[in-house]
């Protein structure tokens, strides 16, 4: 998104600058004010508006978290070096009646007082949020 804002801002500002230059060139060749007004209305005012719009887009691009080209995310576990390391040495937890095993700091069980250790429960699947062990 930031890249699109950045490119759009540059194009709008460059187009506005070009219109301002063309308007100035047209006005500079006319002696009377009534013959300068068409250049002012058709080139200079819209050019200034495009410069302002380009500046707004560039400012919006600068405020985003990822300016410029966005880095590509790794697609496979081989590129990332495998699953994330465990967040603690504590055993995985489960909720009574649940079918998933969670890390102790998993947001799904972190504040639950009824979460118990899941040791010896082979039928539990790993939590898709915290991934307590490799599949």
C-alpha cells in the first residue's frame, strides 16, 4: 500500500509541476490579463492542486509502517529455519475438554485458570496459533 501511495504521489506532483510550467509558459507570452486567464484556469490552478495532492499522498506513504518496496515473506519452513522456537520449557497446556495443545504463553490459554498440563495426551492436535511442536 505504501508503494502505491508513494508512486501515486510522485506522479501527481510531477504532473502538477509540468502543468504549472506549461501555464507559466503560456501566460508569459500574453500581454493582456484577459488573454492570460485561460492559461491560469486550465494549467496553473490544476497544476497547483496536483502538487498539493501529490504532497498529501507522499506524506501518507511516509506515515505507513512499510515505506517503499515491501519485503517478501518466506513461504516455507525451510526458508524460515523450521518452526518457531518454544517460548518456554514448560509443558504444553490444554483446556479441559479441549482438543488442542497450547504453549503456556498462547493467547488462547494464557489467562485461563482452568488450563492444565497436556503431558501424555497423544490425541491432542497442535494449536494453529502457537504451534507447540512441529507437525
